[in-house]
C-alpha cells in the first residue's frame, strides 16, 4: 500500500511546479545539458535535479535524475531514487552492465522487485559520462508501460550527455561488400555466436542487387556437426508479416482490393471489439499496429493450437482497443493474421481460410520468387536440412528444445508461421531492393504497391516508424527497412538499405539470438561506412547479461516447487476465455499444462509475500501464475500487462 501511495503522489501535479505538455515529439534538455526528446502528449516537470515525464494517463513516470558523483551504478541509482521519490524503497533484483554507447562511458541496467498484484514497472538505467552519473527511472503502471512502450523507448534512446554528437553516415558512399568485408562480417558472426551461446546462424548478404555471399556459421543442432547452410530451414516468425503484406500488394495489382477500402466491404463478418474501430479499419490498417488493439498473444498461447484459421476473427471480435485509433504503436498479431487470411479469401474465396492463404502465398509469392524452402507445413519443414530451436533451461544452460510450442502460431500463421532459409529470404530482400523485381528480372509486384507498405505510420522509437508489416527507420543517418521475428528458440531479422542497394538476412536457432540482430546491423554499417567498432562490445555485453539474468532468475525459484505450495494446488483449473490448466505429476516432477505451455514448474515467493508458480521448461516464452483462493475455490492468475486470465478451480 505504501508503494502504491508513493506512486500516486509521484504522478500527481505538484503545487508550484509548472507542467508542460507538448503536442508533437519535442527536443529538450535537462538543466545539466543532457538532451532528450519529449514524447507527444506527455507532461514534463522539473523538480530539483530531476526532470519528470508523466504519461497522459498520469500513472507512469519516466524520471531523468542528475546524480553527480557516485562510487558505482548501484549507488547512483539509489541516489536517484531518493531524489526522485524519497519515500520509495525499491528492492534491487538485478544489475546488468551494458556496453558504452551514445556518448556514455558506462551504462548499467537495474531492475527491482515488484509485487505481481501491484502490476508495476520499476527499473533504472544508470549512465556515466566522466565522473558524473545520470539515471533514467521507469516507474508506474505495467499496463501503461505496455501501451506507451514507443514513447518510453523514445525517451531512453534519445537521452544523451551534453555536447555529444551522434555518429552519422548520412551522405557517405557505402563501400562494396568485397571479399575482405564479407570475411569481417563472417568473423563477427563466428565470435558473436560463441559469446551468445547460439548454435548456428543462416546468413545472406546482397550488394548491388546480387547475392555476394550466403551460407551459415555454426551448426543446426547443439552437439551435432551438421553445419547451417544457405538452405537450412528456420522458423522466421514475424518476418512472415511483410510477406503477407506482399500478398496484399499483389492483390492490389490485380484490382481485388484497395489500400483505403474498408475491410468490411471485402469481408463483411470482420468485427473488432469496438464498433467505431471496426468501421474505421481500412485494409492498410490491418498491419499498421495503429488501431489501438493491444497485443493479446496469451489468448492463443493458453488456448488449444488446433483452432481453425477463422479463430483469428473470433478473437478480434472480442478484443477492445486500449488507445485511440492511430494514436499509438500497439503490435497485434491477430490483426496481421486477419490481413493474410483476407488476402487468401480474396484470391481463393471457395477455400477454407487457412488453405486459401497457403495457396495464395505459394502461387503469388513463394512460387514467383523461387522460394522453394519456404512454406507453412511444419512436419515437411522439419525434414532434411532444418534448424532445431534452443533455449536456456531452468539452470541457465543452453539446450535443445521441442518445436511443439511453436505450433501455437499455425492457426494465425500470416502473422508469423512461415519456415524459410537464408537463400529464400535473400530472394525476398532482392525483391525489396529492386522494388518489385524477382531474381530473374521479371516484375512480380508493382513498385507503387510494394512501396506502399513502407510508408511511415506510427512512431516506434527514435527515427523509427511502423508501416505495414515493416519497420522504416534511420540508423546512424542510413535509411533501413527491416523486421524481426521471434518464436521459441528462433530469432531472425532481415535488413534492406535502399540507398546503398545492400541487404542482409540473419536467421538464428536460439532465444539469445535476439541479442545479435541489432548489433549485426551495426556491424554491417561499420563495414560499409568505416564506422567506429561498437557492435562486438554490444554482443559481448549481451552474452554476459543473458548469463547473469539466468542466474538471477534461478536464485528466485524453488525447483522442484516448494512442497507447501504445490501440495495446496488444485489438479484442474479453467478460464472461460482460454480453457483448462492442469497440474499433475509426470516422471516424479510437478507438471503444468495450459494450451501450448507444457512443462515442469517451479515456485517463487514474491516481494509482497504472495506466491507464483512458474513454468520452468527451457526457453524464453513461459508464464507465471499467481496462486490465490482457498481449498474448493482456488485460483491462478496469469497476466500480460493489459489482460488478466483468471483460472478457477474445477471440481
């Protein structure tokens, strides 16, 4: 209660302190000269050495606190909290050093214990320039943090010390990707997968519209000697989205849809939870992440993976927007799924939605581009040359994993269910670079409808916008079109540099591959433009962070679970929206099953004395369930920030 009262007081306007709200993202600086960009609609207040930014909801604050000298990051963060909110007593959970960047000589991330029932975010980023520390604090509602992530990221990314000039390659001519530069990139990848404990990566490099190198580094499966090749198949997850919007581009060329056409004209049964949003949704909005509908992945993760393709539209009809139309970036996989299924329906109206989409992608995208390794048939993909997913187990060791969890995406596959290879993804990147031409020089998609997907939409972060299944951003002065993909044990990215006529593909077979995607782009820019060598340090720091985070997580868990807790659990629970959750013994270990979550469990005692059960199977995607109720009426609560799933005991 004291913590909640402190939060309330921190976000209320203070007497005598002027608040300034801006109607557009606005550059500013602290009294000490550190620069930042104030997000649109956020209020700024100065209180001594603290510059406070308040979300429009009034329940989330980003504080930039000039601390001055401190012995280390922990001391700097403690001083910052005392200056920002003297009554707060945050309990430090984890300290994670990061590589120097953006003019800061030292960067350290700190996270704090928060009671799950409070649904709060508490974190800090301690930044040192010379002897002086500046600390950025995130403090407030978990739901607002999820909804306002783009604005919070903008503040963090633009916070730089006084006088710092960011490196830029704008206006410079890129070097060709010759043999020496290709060797440098391959060496970077070889060292990076060692630092991150990633078994293997599939890679393609394109320059001047041609593939100058493709292949792999490392192995398909931990403990195997089988190398990753240009044709090794990986799940590419959300990189499927850009391919689904290519399908819409083809259909626009064929006159089967218009980008500004209401979706209900093409698919009359299309509905969203809010009628006004339904009426306002045009074809282009299906993959714009701008409709105000929040991410709702747990709804299909916790449900049966055998749902039909039509379940996308059932779930969307039950999803309410949590922000205004066009106001915020809110990534929603169900909307992207609807876009693909709409395309399939327009191409083959007589087929079931899933079959129509699969056929449309084969005849209009994969076939014309020669993408023979790509498709949605997982059993077929997992034959021959394919990559096995990997993740960290409960003790922090990298292990091979079953691909069963990833079946959850199949009913929603236009948003992230494709398999592909470095060679096939290179063909996709070549299409983007040539503005619609296949590798054989034949036009596949009109330039106008291909480029329509890249038009900047909602802001995501500094110089970064979302279009239709693509991010359009400027990195160090260089325009980049990109997107990433995340599934259990697979992380991937592609990169298109239109001005340099350069592209790249990166496919990885481990959760920690996520830490490679941004540094790989940085290293590519370093090689092309003789940039300062920063990427390798970023990867090394990320590897150390992953190991530290795994150790810290393990230290908080009781595994196998605390008998006092597990003996009090019911065997069967149910949520009316997503279905059953069961607890049982399997091979002497307590086991939890809820939709795609299927594995052993641990227990954790939380900061407020409450207890959670935690899925302890390997991999980065899992759930925590807060234990509640009493015998005969026991409950488990699973939350994702903006949604709660309450399971009640079944008898």
